[in-house]
C-alpha cells in the first residue's frame, strides 16, 4: 500500500520510475526496485542508495550492481543503446560524486558519455586545452561547487545546450550550494539552464532526453 | 570605448550578441544595435527595451520593429528559417510578457513557435484537453508565476525537455519569483531545468538551441 | 513546578493539551502524559515521542500505545466517536511519517480518516483515477515535499477546504521544506491554507475541527 | 485568445473564477469580468482592482460596484444567501484593507460576516471584552501585521477553525509580512492555518467554504 | 598567550569578564576561570559549559558549582547582594535551559529573581491569573520559542522594561529561533527590546543592570 | 468604528497610546490624535507623520507642533517632568532622523535627553574624547547604520543599559538595516539589547521607562 | 552640530574624510565638502552626489567638478601624484557607473588608473587578448554584475591582488547583487577579496592603498 | 585521472596549487600532495586536513609537518624567505583556528607574520594599548566572529590594507558567520575588504601577495 508504482511511465516518459532512496527505509527502496526489475521492461535505477539497499536488493535480483562514487544501484535490462555524446565537465575533485551520478544516469538511459574533470576556472588553460572535446559534444553537463563560474565559461565557448549542476561543495558564503545555484541562474551567457543542487540524476536524465532529439 | 562587440559570436555560438537594454542609456542601446544591424549577418535583438530605444534606433535602421508585449526591438536580417516546434505554455494572463519574450526569441532564432496560454493548474482540464499539442512539441517552455506548479504537471505528461521560467507574478510569499524558481528547481519530475526569474529570453534561446539539435 | 497543565483546555478548546515531546526530557514527557491520563477526561496524545518516552509511560499507564510511523504515543480514553470523513493525501513514500501523524491525530479526535498515498504530480493519472474519493471527503489534508505542487492540483479539483502540509523531504533548493511551504502559500488555487513544515499534528487537529462543523 | 475562462469552475468549485487584477491591463481585467457577468451564473469578483478597472467595467455592466477599502469590483448576480457566521478580527487600523477584502469575499460567497477591528494584543482587554462574539462565530479570520501575535491569542480562546492572514503592515524586521507569516505558521496554538501575506481574498474564500460545511 | 583577561572590566563594567565556553577547549575554559577566581574580586561565571569544564575547574577551585539546566559553571566570591526583583517568564517546558541561564546570571550579579514558567499564550488564563506578580517586578525577562507571541502579551500588561529572549525551540518555519526573534523585534507593544536567540546570559546581565538602576 | 482607543493605557502603561501614522490615511491619523488630545490626560505623540497630518490636526488642535527631522506630531499636555539623563548617540549624519525620533519620544515622556552625534567608529577618537558624557548617562541609545559596530564599542565603555537601534542607512550587503540589526543582536558585549530597524520611537520609549526606574 | 569632521583623518589614514552624500540633504553634503575644501589639505571627494549637491557646492567652491557617470563631486587640492598602476576591469556596459567610481577614487588618491571594459566571460577571447595588460597591473579591480564569474577568471590569470566589486546589475536570482557578492566570496581562486555591492569607492580606495605599498 | 594538477601555477601565480582537503578522501589528498612535493619546486600546503591525511602523507614524505590548530599539512621546500610584516589580529580565543590558518599560510608563502590575539572590542583598551604594533604592519588580517566589529575599529586606526575574515563563532543571529561577513562588507571604514567565512587560507594568501608588493 505505501507505494503506487507509476506503471505506464515507460510509455509516457520513455523510462521507468527512478527510485530516490533518501527518506525511504532500505527495505522500501529494495522492494520497489525489485518489483520494477521483475517487470523487466527497462533498466532500473536507484539514486542516493546506501550499500545496505544494494545488499538487500541483491538477494532478490542477483545481477544488481552498485556504483559507490555515484551512490547508485543499477539493474541493466534490455539492450544498452548508445547515442550521440553527452560531455560531463566537473570543476574539482570534490564534485565527482555528483558528476558520476549524472554520467551514470545519462549512460544508463542510452547516451554515450564522456568526462572532463578537474578543470575549474582557477587554471583556465586546463579547459581551453580541451576546446575540441567541448565543441564536439551534443549536450554538456557542467558540475561545479564554490561559486560555479565554470558554467558561464563553458557556455560561452560552445553552441550547444549546457546544463548546470551546482554542488554543495564549499563553505561559509557558499551556503550549501545556494551560491553557485543562484550564480548559474543569473549567468551572463545564454544557452544554459540549471537543475537542483547536487542533482546529478536530474542533469543526466535531461541531457539524455536532449541528446535523444539529435538522433531522431 | 564603452562596449566591445563580441565580433565572432555568430561563428562561435550561432547567433550575434543580444543586447540587454536595462541599465544602459537608450542612446547606448540604440548605438550598439545599429552597429550590429550594419554588419547585417544575422537578426538583431534588443531585450527589455523601452519604446524610446526603438524610436532612436528607427532613425538609423528604418526596418527595426518593436514588440510591446515582449518589450523587445527586432531587426530581421537574412532568411527566417523555421525548424521543428517549440511550445510556449503560460499559466496566466499576467505571465504573457515573459512568455512572449520567449516566443519572440526562439522564433527569431529560427524555431517554429506555438503558444498555449492561460492553462494554470487551478483548472487542470484546460491543460489535459490539449494533451496532443503538448506531446507533439519537440521542446517546451513553461512560464508560470505564483507557486509555479505548472512545470511539474507539464513535465509529468511529456517525454521531451521542458524549460521552466518562473515569473515574478504574485505577492507576499511569492518573493518576486523566488518561490516558483525554488519550486521548479526541486520539481519532483525529472526532464526539466530552470532559467532565471522572468528570463523569457534565456528560455527562448535555449529552446531554439535544443530544437535545432532535432534537425541535424 | 516545570509544567502547568492547562486544566480547562478540554472545556475551552474541545480537547486536552497535546504534549509535544521534542525538547523535553523523556521523563518530563511521560510525567505530563501520565497526569493527563489520570484525569481520564479525553484521549491523550504525545507527538514527536521516542520509543523511550513510550516505555516510561507504559509503566504508569499500561494501555498506552505507540505508533512508530507517526512517532506518537496515544492513550485512548472515553468513547471514540467517528464523524464525517477526512482524506489524507500524500505525494510520496517519504512523506508517510507526516501523513500518518495527521491521520492519527484527526482520528483520535473523532474523525473518520481515509488515506490516498503516493499520488505525486509526476504521474497525474494516479490522482485523477481517484477523483471520486477526492470529491466525497469533507476536508482534505495534502502532505507533500519537493515543490509541493500537489496542493494546488488537489485544491483545483474539489470544492472543500484543503489543508497543505509542506514536508522537509528533498534537498538543495528545497531548503528543508521552506520551498513547498512558500509554494503552498502562494498557490494559484483558493480554498487552501497551510500549516508549518512537517506539522502533521496541526493539520490533523484542524481537519478534525472543520470536520466537526459538518456534523453540527 | 489571451485568457481561457475556466467555464465549469462554478460546477466544480462552487464559485466562478475570481479575477486577480494586478499584473493585467485594466482593459484585460474589465473584459474578463464583463464576460463572466454576461454568463450571469453567479456573483463576479475582481480583486486588487484600481478604480480605472471599475470605470471601464461600468460602461458594460452598469450594476457593477466598487469597494475602495477592499480595492475590489463586484457584480451581484443571483440571490445573496447568508449562512452561519464568519468573524473577521483585525489587529490595527492599518490592516483594514486586507480585512475588508476578506469580509467582502466571504459575504459575497454567501456567508454572514461580522467584524471586530483594532483589537491588537497591545491592549488585550479590548479583545477579552469580546469573548462572547469570538466564541459564537463558526469560523474566524485573524488579520494582523507587525509580529502577528493576535492569531495565537485568538486561537487559544476558541474551539473553532481560525485562518491567519499576515499583513505587510510594519517595517524593518517585519520584512513586508514575512515575519508575521512565519510566526503564524509556528504558532504554539493548534487549530489555525495560514494564507499568503495580505491575502484577504484567500482567507474569505476559505472561511466561506468552511462555514458552508456547518450548514450541510 | 591565547587569552588576554580584561583586567579592569570589574571597574569599568561592574562585573568581571564572563567566560563563553563554546568553541574553547575545556582546558582553555577551566584555565581562564581559575585565573579569574584566583583574583577573587567578584563572582566567576562560565556559560555554555559542559560538565567536563566543571570537573577540570573543580580540581583547582574546589568551591566551583555546576548548574546543569543552565549549563553554567559558577564560583561565588564576595557577598551576594540581592536587589529589587527580576521576573523571568517562560512560555514552555522546552525553554527552561535558556530561562535558567537568565535567572542564574541575574541572580549571581546581585538581583533577586522570581520565576513564572509554562505560561504560553495557548492558555492565556494561566498568565492573567498572575497579573500581580507580573506588575510587581521591576524588570521582566520573557523567554519564548515557537512564534514568541508571549513577549507582546506580557509587555502589554505591565509598565516596566521587558527583555525578550527568543529561543530555538520549534521546527520548520521557526527557523531555529529567527522567527520569534523577528517577531519580538516587530512587536506592536513598545517598552520591550530583544537579545540574541537562546541568549539567557545576555538577558540576565541586562536585567540586572536595569534592576540596579532602581536601587540607586 | 475603525479605531478603538485603548482608553486605560495611561493607567496601565504610564503613557497614552502613541499613533503610528504610516499606513493610515492622514484623516484617520489626525482624528485619533485629536480625540486623544481632547481627553487631555497626557502628551500626544504621532510618529511617521507627514506634514499633511500635522496641518489637518492643527485645525482642531492649534497648539500641535511638528518636528520635521523626527517626522513627528506632538501635542504637549500636562507638566513636562524631566528625569535623570538619556544619552542618544548616533554614528553618522544620515542617522539623524531616527536619533531625533528617539530623543523626542524620551523627552516627551519625561526624560532629560542629551545628544552625541556623528561619532562613528571610523574615527574612534571622536568618541573616546567624550568618555565622561558616555559614563554619566543613566541609559544610552545607540543609533547606527552601516555595520552598526558603534553599539559594541559604546557598550564596552559604560556600565549602564544600552539600547541599539539599527538603521537602514547603507546599501548592498547592508540589506536595509538587517545587517546592523543582526550584528547588534550578536554583539560580543553584554549589557545591550536591540529594537527594530529605524525604530527610534521604541528606543526612546524604552529608554524613558528604564530612566524612570532610576528615580523611584 | 550635525557633523563632526574627523579632523586628523588625513594624518591617521592618508586622506581626508570622504563624504557619502546619500541620506544627507544636498545642503548638508555641500556644507561639509565646502568646509573640507576650505582646509585645503588634500583633495575632496563626495560620492553618490546628485548634480544638485554640485550646484550648491560650486557657489562656494568654484573649482569643484562633477563626474556624472561616477556620480561624484571632486575638488582637486595639492599636487596630483601618480603611482604605479591600478587596472579597473568591468564586465558589461551596465557596470560602468561603479567602475568609474572606483577609477575616479583611486586616481584622485594618487594612482595611475587604466581601464578594461566590456570583457565579460560570455566572450572570453576579449579578455584573453588583453593578458599583457592584466599582468602588468600592480592591483586589479574587477567590477561585475550578473553572476560575477569574471573575478575568478581574472584572478586565475594574474599573480597580483584582485579586488572584486559585485554590482546590482541583473534581475531575479541576481538579488540586487547578493548573488555575485556571494559568488565572489566563495571564489575557487585565492588572491582576491570583496567589497560591498556597487562600492566602487571602497574598491578604488583600497586599490590605491595597496598600490602605494608598491612605491615605498 | 581524478585530479589534473595545475602544473604551471607556480609560474603563473607565484605559488603551487594548495590542496583543499575537505570533500576529498584522505587517500586523494595525500596522493596529490605527495605528487606536488615530488616536484619539489615550492612549499606544499594542504588545508582543512585531518590528522589521517597527514599520517598517510608522512609515509611518502617523511618531512611533512602537521599543525593541529590550523588543521593544515605542510611540506617545506626551497628557502623560506621572510618579507615585511603581516599582522594577524584576532578577536577571541574561539577564532584561533582560523587566525592560525591565515598566519601559517602567509608565513609559508614568504611573509614575516606577527600575532595580536584576544583583543575584541568588548575591552577596547587592550587594542588601543597596541597601537604601535598595529601601525607598523604592512598588511593586517582581522579575524572576528560574533558581529565582527573589530574590522571597522582596526581599519579606522591604520592607513594600511586590512583583510577581514568573518568566522562562524557565535550562535543564533550570528547565522554561522553570515552576520559578521555582511557587517564587514558594509563597514563604515574604507581600506578594508573581505574573504569568505572562516577562510584563513584565503586571507593569508592575499596578505602575502600584498606584502610582497611592498618589497619590490
Ligand atoms: N533579457 C535578457 N536577460 C538576460 N540576459 C540577456 C537578456 N538579453 C540579453 N542578454 C544577454 O546579456 C548579454 C549582453 O550584455 P551587454 O554586454 O551588457 O549588452 C549578452 O550576453 C546577452 O546574451
Ligand atoms: N514609530 C513607531 N514604530 C513602531 N511602533 C509604533 C511607532 N509609533 C507608534 N507605535 C505603536 O503602534 C501602535 C499603534 O498602532 P495603531 O493602533 O495602528 O495606531 C501603538 O501600540 C504604538 O505604541
Ligand atoms: N560610496 C561610498 N560607499 C561606502 N562608504 C562611503 C562611500 N563614500 C564615503 N564613504 C564612507 O562613509 C563615511 C562617511 O560617512 P558620513 O559621516 O555619513 O559622511 C566615511 O568614512 C567614508 O569613508
Ligand atoms: N582552506 C581553503 N579555503 C578555500 N579555498 C582553498 C582552501 N585551501 C585550498 N583552496 C583552494 O582550493 C583549490 C583546490 O581545489 P581542488 O582542485 O579541489 O584541490 C585551489 O585553488 C586552492 O587555492
Ligand atoms: Mg583541482
Ligand atoms: Mg486564468
Ligand atoms: Mg512514488
Ligand atoms: Mg490601535
Ligand atoms: Mg505547556
Ligand atoms: Mg561622519
Ligand atoms: Mg557586452
Ligand atoms: Mg576574550
């Protein structure tokens, strides 16, 4: 009774319901994912999952996998299509968890994903050196904490959609990510938009949705 | 000396610099647009422009046009391509200025634009009645003030990218648009992202960028 | 000396003082509830109670009960009237604790309570399918985290009072519940009002008060 | 095209769409109200209306009325039922505009409305003197600016639902009404709930909805 | 070297430096207090002190005392004068720690202190019953969490200075005490002023300072 | 009907109700003050009054006076007692309006008032030069905008109660007075308390109340 | 009496008091500046001055000058030394008023000032093209609105102190400059610090102070 | 792959990349520092490092040192130049961790550092007594929590650049350091600027950069 699975979501939105494990008991999370896996229609994804969720699920679904950087549980079902190219750009080492959540999500939903990490604006040449990789991607995800200036800089260099993911990395005036979130929203460069703080999942999901358009 | 036009922006980003007229004197705005128009490479757009800016520009550029709902000045140059379909959805009559800024921008940059206005969630059937139009668009822009719930509702019904534009329409706890902005960022539906409050321009620009991908 | 029980509250407000256990020592909470139970006039309710509070109370009041989803201690006294119908609607599995606090409170105070859970706006058809249940309730309580859009959607479908309870479920821009709280307060649909974040108790109490009016 | 009237709202919600005039041109506001009046099904209400809106409407609808304390335009249609009793309590002279908006709305929708004004907590005896009137009302609306303490005080004295309307009256730390809004939401007295700052309309609408239950 | 005791503070301000133990190591706190006690000029007070600080100090200063409600360490030195009367009023059981910090501080500095606890506005008669005690005090300290309405109510009943101490007791919109702090600052009743959230010490210190004036 | 004068306030609180003119029509303000003056029991004070209020009042009460720095209307009734000494200290020229509101209020209520203006901490010697005047006052009011550091500095130099009045003077991060308000509340010097931003009236009222204690 | 000029400020701080004209009457501002000019010790500067202030001053001090971009009044006195080099970098045309306030202040205090305007990160090549000018300056002032990313980018390219001035240019989530202010404070690049929003004066003053060190 | 060391930072900025250890695993932090040490070009600094990071690093780099007040790991390489004089001023004992982070950073980068601790404005004479030390420094760093008034006071006494570091020391309205941060930004004394809350590293880095200018 506690959960009503949104059964026709695959039809309506192109991907089954993704389970957000925070705030659920490990038992609840594992149970919902087991049920989705049993239907076998598409890949199953559980985000913000502890290892405990994974251990519980594994008993029911032996081919479940755990990604401990992205803190995600995955069950691969059906064929793994691989479209176009999503580039995930991250500012610093501390932003990796969020970046990997985005990369895993987009890839699981069918996108070919590339990564460009530790290219914060403090050393701009590291980024400029990679201009080609920036310009050949079809969609970009920029993950940055501190003041989040990387989004504006990247968006100014390409002519493709850029999705900004502010992270809670930083302290004091960084306000747990509110500062880069506000900064990304007021970016002086058009062509970008923003998802919630630390929301690697949302960025990867949207990046794949946009990438898919390029295939049609 | 006061303005350095970003000359290779058309090459780099696919569209010339757009002039944001707020905070500039009318003379400055008109002068920059006249210079851009003289280069004749692509359409010229000035946002948040008063009628005074337009009158000044018209003296130099007789084919300049003024859209007083969107508060924008436009000079059409080169051919007007028309790709795919961007759907601009607006919650209420008070959101029209922002919605029209989005529609004008996307259309000027080459997209075919459709409009679906006054379909706020207070009367959900008005929206549900238009499910077909929602589902045939390639990209959607949702413009909403008050609590901005329309973004979640629309995003839950389609499998295409949805760009949310919170507006400053409302009072009190609406906080000049911060409330729908925060709400849209924490939407329980993936597949959407957010631009700045009242930023119809940014939404239209990004919608066109995404729409263009669908043509390639 | 530390607590002055508000002795004529049952007369004045129709229900004895409810004990809010957070910020009190378990001993203080148990002692106050034991005293209220001893007077035996009406049901006793302790909210935000740990199991420890319950264990202490049970020694004095053997028929005390503990509800560990709602985190509440209850002592049933007098007859359990059952009036009209309060419908508690919850958006997601993570909102259950708050929803159950509301349901328990209203029920304990004399209302017949129904539940409709996991019907967030991401999959609107789950809600629309239940239109009859929504429309036969006399008062509705809508419990939602994230952006809280469910309140507007539900209020737009019924012609009865709807009480919104924002929850702290979410992260980042959700601001521990401030975002749905602000959103619910600026809802574009009239007929609703809002209680404090995670305040299931307050919503259940008010729902019962309103429900009671329908009996008179 | 700019406005889609929600035609079956009277059926669905018991009252026709109310026009919020702020952010619309006077012409738009008058036009929508004229159309609603022409259908003649129920009373028509336009809130936050300037006298200019009224003058425009009067040309089309001669029996339109203007209430300049409440800043509202009204067209009375059908019989004026008068149910139960809603009591509007206001703290100070400066809160009158909002209080009158609430009173007018509830009355127009069919409730008998009483008023108790200028009874702020600075002189508590003014309120205590009226205990009888407080206790005979079926629903209460408490309108207060400054710190909004009046809501808690009133709610503690009655056993009926109390709707709090924080107002933007005050300065500095009053934060344009955020302070009483937050205070009302965290009131230590259960049985109350809150609507948006200065939202007399929403409070009156909800008060009437609750009052109506008492008639059934 | 890490701390410079403000040696002439007793002369300048009438009381030796009070040690705020939070953020210092227990060793640092105990050492500073031991040094102050050794000078023997006036009472020594350490606030926000853990039991560990006390245990360390006791080794050096055997007559040190610990008050575990107020979380304070005290060394009584010189005679304990007792002036006029400070009344500490507290809204609920959860506010006791702060109220006791205020009472201890004022008393240690020479004031006769009375207490009136658990008289929150939810049951106003509890307070009104004590009008005599309220009116015979020379200075009042009102300690309240939630929305802090008690300050306005008390200040409206007396003609003496009232010091408000907002507490962090509450949740959600209570914002860890910001809400009653803002509410107390915008109180509609003159004659009161406010100290920092949970700052029982500051309130007791100031109450004593004012009380002392009444003796001169 | 719109205003209920709090008739026994003089008895209960030692001074008649003071009229806060902001948010009232000039007619309402003048009418209330005329009625208070007619009763002739004590001085009448109207704060935040425009000259228009004064002109209206003067027609009825020819001895009314207007202070246009303090923006206050005054009617002197009964004898003008003069007790002890309140010192109003102001940081800069821009803080004068608020400082004069405080000075006028305290003086009208019976206190002898002294002024020490333009002694901001940027030039500390200006303040230190006046140490004697600081130390002979019985109560001090410190009025300061910008960061409000003056309160801490003054409070550290005296052993009397100091009332801080943050002003809205400044820009940007000054946040219309929130910054000095927060700073004054977290002052590292005990012995001070704070009233609302720009609330010279409240500070003067309280200063007089405290000063009066020194006479008893 | 209303203003105490800080007479030895030139000795103590190296420059006479600068008059901040906002919040003073034009007469007050002009009077203070006339007095400072009469002493003739150093240049006189009045910031945020209207033309009216200038006209009044000119009557007394005929060689006063007005800069209407920087909104400043200047009286040049003594010799105009010219040290090292301060580079003022501005992001957009709308930031010019603040940039010019900084440039004027630093120059008036003795620094040689260079300008680099309209080099926002949207077109990074405009900035990179000027790397030599960036690297030969001794101190840099970066003036930027929107998200303020320019500070991080510039600071990452040089090894000299960089002072960030966030401006209130932008809308919505830009929060009147709070967003770039917070962003600049959390910049991922060390070597920079921040002054108040729109505080060109403070930046110019500090830049000159640092520049002067390079001469010693 | 997870970290790209910014190899030419020593050339470009005068000091190698400093490792911010928070948010990295101890292994990541130690690895990056070991690599930097291996290059042997300049001193290596790791901030916000736990003892665990140090233990790991020590295995690879035996001459690594740990400063547990400043929570920093240091590897000294090359000669330790010692320029001019940076004075670190701290308000209270609780601010030491941040002050020591600043002192260590500036010193490691080549500056001679002096310390002046526990001189908060509550006892101003402690500071005034040290006027000579304040005035002989070339750059000052002021570290203060609570309301941060110390920055204004110090800046008003010297004619050298002063860098303010707000700390998170305090509670309630101190808002984890936001209050002194905002206060320092709106300081009424020019000549100062601000870095992020608790950012001793940034202040020390900038102080050294400015100090270095004085040598040239
Ligand atoms: N309505 C708008 N909202 C936000 N940014 C805009 C708007 N219109 C133009 N812009 C951007 O603002 C920048 C122009 O800034 P400026 O150099 O001051 O004209 C360009 O990068 C535009 O893309
Ligand atoms: N300048 C002021 N700031 C704050 N409160 C004031 C001011 N002037 C008068 N008041 C208070 O406001 C209340 C009057 O409110 P009202 O009934 O609207 O006139 C009284 O309790 C006064 O003590
Ligand atoms: N534009 C400005 N922004 C901030 N502070 C300023 C500005 N102009 C002058 N000041 C400072 O404000 C103080 C003058 O305050 P006042 O005594 O009111 O004139 C002086 O200490 C100046 O250094
Ligand atoms: N305590 C600190 N606070 C702020 N930034 C720091 C701190 N320590 C190092 N940094 C900066 O953080 C960046 C290191 O980021 P990362 O690549 O994640 O190691 C460098 O640019 C450092 O200059
Ligand atoms: Mg790095
Ligand atoms: Mg509509
Ligand atoms: Mg679900
Ligand atoms: Mg009144
Ligand atoms: Mg109680
Ligand atoms: Mg001055
Ligand atoms: Mg530009
Ligand atoms: Mg100390």
